[in-house]
C-alpha cells in the first residue's frame, strides 16, 4: 500500500536558516542568545544540515525572523512504500 510521506530536507533547511539569519542581521552568537541557547553549536549544526531545530526553537525562529515555520522547513513530498528515516533534532 502506498503511503504519503513528507521528508524534511535537512541541508536545504539549514541553508534557509542561514539565509534568514543573515537577512535579519543576526550573528550566530546573537541568535543563540536570543533563543536562550548555551552555545552557538546547535545553530552551526542546523546550518550544516546535521540536525533540525526542535519544535520550541522552530517557533522561536519563526517569531524572530517574522515568518511561518513552513518558511523555515524545506520539505519534499513523495508517495512510496518505504518508511521515512528518523531525523535528528537538537536544541
């Protein structure tokens, strides 16, 4: 049975976060502080496509960037039989 799947493109999402950060004149350090993160490492991981922001930080990013969460997450939709892989989340 075919199932409908949505895959978040981690690399493209990371590129989008970096683009939005720069458009909104945030340095990585300043964005980490605005999000209440202890260090900048999570943001660097997001931007490299190594992991995705958790739900709380997606909401915070959308508020800081003045956009919808859908404007941050880049996704691909497919129909297939394979199960989608689990995506790593951080911070």
